[in-house]
């Protein structure tokens, strides 16, 4: 624990010092992320959970946290465009991005992107499809005859999935559906219970829906 705290302090110091010495804050930020060790922390009563399921890295949350610690060294306009609108101030390649944050964090970042960001977009896309069908259906037909969103994607209704997940978690029923851990668990469940063609098709559906909402980059 003490070792990780030292590394995290090193990350914060690196961010500040690099910016002061003239390095662009975005590059310094990615380098600081590479140095960060803790998977979670509690600060002033607020919990920051950067590593989901031990393998999915919420890079944007850590970026937000580090930029808070930059003590006014980062231009407010550029920071807001990056954090709120997913607009990096510098255009870099995937290879440069990977090199700056390191292989381990890059792989964990991809786990988060596909396992949580894209998975949520997939659920949203199928929910829209279900809602559209319900509106088109005759009013005399019981809408419960439609398979719900989760059953279409995962082969089981939401209640069964929540129950299965809750048997191996510390979350209450009220918080499960909003938790990133549950979404990541759903992603892994889908990979383990669908054929390759279905996995690819559903993933593309999620990516397509995501691209409608925001500019999809490796930072999405």
C-alpha cells in the first residue's frame, strides 16, 4: 500500500513538474497515468474506483482526478473540452497513446472501453429497438410478451442476471444496475455465452450507437 502511494505521488509530481518545464499538459497527463498504481482511492469522503473487476481501467476518471490536482496549470478551456466533450488538445496515434500510458494500462483501458462503454451503448441500442416495437404493436396486445432488452442480448431477463451477479458481489439491489462492475460482468457473460458471429454483431451494434452519441476515439 505504501509503495503504491509513493508511486501515485510520483505521478502527481511528474504531471505538475512536466507542465512547469514546458511539456504539453496532455502528454504530461498520459505519462502521469502510466505512473499511477492504485486501483481505487477515497478522498474527502468521495470514492474513486479506477479498476473495475480487477482488469478494466477507467482512464477518464483518473484523468479527471489528476487534472484536479494540477493546481491551475492546465488551461480551463482545454480541460473542459477534453473532459466534457472528449476533445483531446493534441492529435496522437494509437501507438503513441499506447506508448505513453504503457502496455498494461492500455490493455486494461481497452477492457473498459469494450466491456463498459460499448456494452452500455449496446444495451441502449437494443432498448431503443424494443421501445420502437412496443409503440408499433397493437394496443390490445400485452407488451410483456416481448422479450426484454437483456433477454435479447444475454438470453436471460434482467432479474435473473442481477440475481446471478448479486450472488457474487457486495452490491445492494438498488445499486447493481448502475454499477460499472455489473456492466463489465454482463460483457464477460455475453462473451462466454454467445457464438463469435453474434459477439461481433452485437459489438458493432454498440459501436454504431456510440458513434451517434459522441466522437469515438481511443479516449471515448
